[in-house]
C-alpha cells in the first residue's frame, strides 16, 4: 500500500514539473479566485472526469459528483454545492451528466442488493418504476441506457425545482440546466435535448425529453455502441409526469 501511494506522489511531482515546463505560470494562474461558467453534476465513476471530457482547464468547471449523478431535496451536500455555484460563483450553465454503463443505474435496473448504497440507488429505482411500462417495451439490451437517460432527465427536474434555482430565476439570474449523457465506449457527450432556463414550464420540457428517449431506444441499432439518434415524435403516447 505504501509503495502504491508513493507512486502517486511521484506521478504528482512529475506532472507538476511537466506543467511548469510546458506552460510557465500555470500554477500562478490557479492561485487566482476561480470564476467558472460551468457546474458539472456527474457520477463518481473514475472513468468520467469532467475536465478531460470537456477540454476545460482547472478552475473553469465547478464539479459535484456522487453515485449515479443523483440530486435529491434531502441531500444538503448537493444543494449546498449548487447554491455555492449559483449564488457565489455565478455559473451560467449547470450540466447534469449521466453515463452509459453506470454501475448505479445497472444495479437499480437489476434490483441488486449492495448494502447501505441500496438506500441511495432507491432513487434510481423510483425512476425505473415510474417508467416501467416504457422500459419493458424496449429491447432488453437498451433498457439500462434508456434508464441512464431517464435518470438524467429526472435529476434535471430536481435541480430546476430546488429552492436555489427558483430563487435565482425569480431574481432574474441567467443560469441554465442541461441534461447530458457520456459514452464511456467512445468518449463522446450526448445532448439529451433537455435544457431549462426558468422561462418555460418544466413539465412540458420533461415530457418532450422522455418522449425522445423512448423513440431513441425503441428500435436501437444492432450495435448499441452507436447510441441511436431519436427517430421522431409520437404525440399519442403516454409519458409519465415528473414528481
């Protein structure tokens, strides 16, 4: 264990020296107060690093991560991070980002028992149960990816109806929330088409997003890795309302 930790310090020293050599003054610039335009709410999965994915520098994105990118109204950690980002840092965009192949989503899909984490994953199971009819209508191989996107949509709604965002929008602050998904298989971000800025009713935006997710995965490509694009719109279909 000691040897492996020593390796981390060695890598850190090498990285620091390389950065200072290649970009003189890099660390001096980091000393300045961070002024990010973006907040990233993502999964704790080590394969989904916000800065590398977006090509942003340290200090350009404020990050909150937890298992399966969940935002619930009883989580003071997440809400405090959002409030700090919105009120103190004045971010302009909040991205809620899920990722395909998410272990938390897969556990919720399977109803797997893990332990204490089951209480957290229960939030995703609630999303699964709310959309059970739709999920069961999809090909089995597409259901976990569809639930990943449905979970993102649900968390976008949860951020949007939080007191932090309601207060910010009531005061005229310009900040938007966006739902994205990341493909570990190809390194690409997918815009799920759900963006909220406080001007339009969240229910309509949510319903449209769920509709797109349903059509996107109803007849997936033989190779799911391509993450099929939406195929159309079906105004006659029933879509669950957000909580």
